[in-house]
C-alpha cells in the first residue's frame, strides 16, 4: 500500500514537467517571444497549440488561441503558472492560425499548414 501511494505521489509531481507535451502529433512551429513560446502541433486531423512560460512558477496572465480557416477559434485564457492550453481544432486539409501571450507579451503565426 505504501508503494502505491508513493508511486501516485511521484506521478503527480512529474505531470507538470510533461504538461507542454499535452498536444498529440508533431511539433510543426515554435514562435518565441520575451516571456515564453507559442508551440503548434499537428496530427493528421487536428492542430493543437500551447503557450508556455519561459520561467514557470509565478502566476500570470496567459492566453492561447488556435483557429482553423472557416471555423471558430479554440481559446484558453487565465492566470497560470506554466502554460495556457492545450487547445485543439479539427484541421484536416485546412489552414490554421495561432496566437499566444504570457504576461502581455506574445506572438502569432498568421495562416500556416496550408
């Protein structure tokens, strides 16, 4: 029983380190800015984005958005310590655009993956 509790405790601590990899697919674009990065991932049918802080730990305003051409944007915003997102849209044979901010600094992609 003690081993199981320890394993659960360790698993809980490793989750934030793996949080940036919450999107499935391959990393296709990274947009760096002074306070963090916007990362865009693509699988066959979906595109996913996260905004990741360069210095995690302090709670600050973050925002991430991704939109497939012709569709609505998927958005995550709030006050986070490490990242905003992941947000995912259906993007089979569609261009997407993404944007992200960390502490009022950010970047965007314009239309990509066309």
